[in-house]
């Protein structure tokens, strides 16, 4: 879809792929995201509003093709809503601040939470630790 189909004027800093994922609930191709193999220490932020989402200390290699985290940075970092699209029953992960689509939550992650936040790189910014 083009940017003209919805009003995303306040998101002019995003490219069309980022708009597709964050505003139109799209998904990047697996194994294509810039943060999939990022091993740097730091913090992952919402690409739309810079809300703090995840710490690199909770990132793990899930083998799924998307950056995965077993916990969120703060209790109020994200919002979880039911997603029944594509004939599935999933839990969608949204930025709690701006409600950008980030990815989905699954209950097949490692301890201590047993959760896997499967997140699109296109919905993230990364701030390296100083």
C-alpha cells in the first residue's frame, strides 16, 4: 500500500517498509532484518516513537528468522492484543506508547519467562550502550 492510503504524515522519518510493518501490520521476510544477528549490548526502541522496548540482555536466537526476546524492558513498554488475522489466534505485540505493530508473542521461549517476543527489525531502532 502507498502512504497515501492512510494518514502517516507524522511518521515521515519512516521508510515505506517500516510504515508497512508498523502501521499496516505487515511482516518482514524471515532472516532479512537488520537486527536479527545483532550481538551488540544496548536497548531496542520503537522506530516510530522511541519508546524503550527491549534490552539486548533478553535477546536470544530462536531460529525463527526474526529478532526474539524473552522479556520486555518495562512492564508498560508494550501492549498485547488478540490477533485473529490469517485464520490464526495469536497475541499481537504493540508499542504501548504509539500502538505501532511490533510482532507477536508466543509461549515457546526460554526460561525464566518461557515467552518469545517475535519482533520485526523494521519496527525497531537500536541504541548501543555507551
